[in-house]
C-alpha cells in the first residue's frame, strides 16, 4: 500500500507552512484527496509535485 501523508507532514518535509500545502491542494498544484474534511496526499503525488517544481526551475 502506498504511503499517505497529511498536509502537516508534507509541510514539514518541504519546510513550508501547512496553509501553503492546503493552498496548493485547493489550486490543484498538488494532487490530493479528502477523507471527510481532511486532506490526504499519496506519496506518488508528493514526488510528482517535487519533480514538477524542480523541472520548472531549469
């Protein structure tokens, strides 16, 4: 089963605020899904986001 993260965990990994991650999710810059009212992010979505960000800097 793939690893699933909360916005808080992703924010900690990226050294940004939790609000930034939630904004990325709302603006569909990062793929996620809701369980009730809580966002969750699959590991693949997180890695895809990082790849997308690093390739846009080149």
